[in-house]
């Protein structure tokens, strides 16, 4: 069984260039959290993914997530599932070199 990791909110994954997919439900939740209409949120804060299979959050010029403010996620309480799943459900090559997540011992390791 692969190890499980506990996020330390180091924000390394937020700074990694790529695509943070957002579903229609996540768009609704984030727009509501920001006090915006959904269509305005989509126009201002999302982009079409390369495969045209949906939308992703926009990045800053340096590749970091637009919603990363300093070392904090400005939408932490409503962040997309893709963000919640890192690094346990998915990760990127070299993630251990930059991520501060702590490996959680399995019950059998006691």
C-alpha cells in the first residue's frame, strides 16, 4: 500500500505550473465564496484546458495559482478537489523534492 501524506500547506504544489481543473459545482461554490456571479467568475478566473475537456483556474505569470496570496490559499475553505487530493491521489514528478508533506505511518508500522 502506498504511503499517505499529511499536507503542511507549504504551497509548493500551488506554485507548480499546470492545470487545476474545476467542475461546475466547484465553480458555483468558489464564486459564491467570493461573492461573485458564476459567469463573471468563469470569465475572470478560469481558462479552457488544452484538451477542451473543461475549465481550469488561471495562473499568475510565474505559473503559480492565481488564488495563492503570499503563502496562503485565498480560497482554502472551498479549494477544488484536485487541490485537496494532492499528494495522495495524484502528484507530479519530483514533488518530494519541493513538497513538505509528512508521511503518515500506516497502522501496521506501529
